[in-house]
C-alpha cells in the first residue's frame, strides 16, 4: 500500500502541474506518457524485447503529442499514419495489433490535448475527468477488497466484483458532481448524468484492457509504476472517458471549445 500511495501522489502532482501549465509542457507529458504506454503495447504484441523499429514507433507516438500545439491535430495524426507505415514494414504478423495500438494512442493524445485547449477552462475539464476516474478506481479497489461478493466479469478479470463496481460508481459520480457544482453553474442533473457516464466508461476501459491482457496472457502491462503496474494499467480507465468528453463537448460547443461545451450548458 505504501508504494501504491506514494506513486499515486507523484502521478497526481505531475499531471496537475502539466495540466495547469498546458501548452508544450502538457503536450510533451501526454506524448511521453502515451509513448511509454505504446512501448508496453509493443512488448505485449511482439512477446519479445522491443526492437529498434519498435522504439521508432514509441518515438513517433511521443512526437505526435509535441506536434499538436505547433501544427495541430491533423499533423499529429499524420505522424501516427507514418508510424503505421513503419509498423507495416515490420511484417504482417502482429500488424493489426500494432496499428490498432498506434491509432488508439494517437487518438487519445489528440483527444486529451483538444480537451485541454489553450484557456484555463481546459484545466477544470481535466480536473473533472481525473476526479471522476481516479475516485472511481480507488473506491472500486477498496470496496471490492472490503466487501467482496459476486464477481463482475470472472472470465476477464477475476478480482473485480459487483460491490467494487457499484462502490466506484457511487463515489466517482459523487466526487465528479462535487467538482461540477464548484466549477460551473450548469444544471446539476447534467453533471450527474455526465459523471455517472464517465465513471461507467472508466470501469469499461479497465475491463477492456483486462480482456486484451488476458488475450496475450499477461497480468500487468509493465512494472514502471510501483504498486500500480504499467502505464497502460493506469491509463485504461481514462480511455473511454477522454473520448466521451471530446465528443460531448465538441458536439455541444464545437471541437475548438471542448472544455466549454462540456462544463457550460
């Protein structure tokens, strides 16, 4: 528990600082983090130590984040497209998984940076998302351990329980609603629906990653974070939530004002 809490403190501090400063620092952190996540993905798919071309893919994923504040989303995705061509040159075996991971992490980078935007409102959108997801994760972990009970999806993740899922939903939604009330004067019922949706999507992302790891017969994606496993293990709960926020905010106020579209109704 000690290493887990210490690692969580460092992660929150780093994320909050980068989110607050924004611009190239946030882009660099997001790119580096998802580049590291792709490194775990590459090792998982290849079932072997990462090759020089694999490291090129990692570098391109990270570069796609740095490109965003300079040239925009389209050029970030162009970099991901180049990475897919490199992956194809590595051979057809495993290409579908490689390309799928590259596209996934590339879209996550673009989505996270689009959500942050350039104004201060993007900070609050990030705080809102992080609060819902991380409180959901924490509550699910502790509730599941304390109460136990019927398994949620035993064939995918034997340790997850319905009690943990419901505990995570309750606390994640409540924490998100608290941030919503403090940050915006938008209707509470909208905040309730959005918070509950993000909490459920966070747990769905966790289960999706567990299913992929089970397919490749691994327990943790890595061991870079003491007490938490790999980067993919920490980022999985954010995956669907980030996409959801960009879609909702973008459809409401335009994709140039995602954070505003999310928080102000």
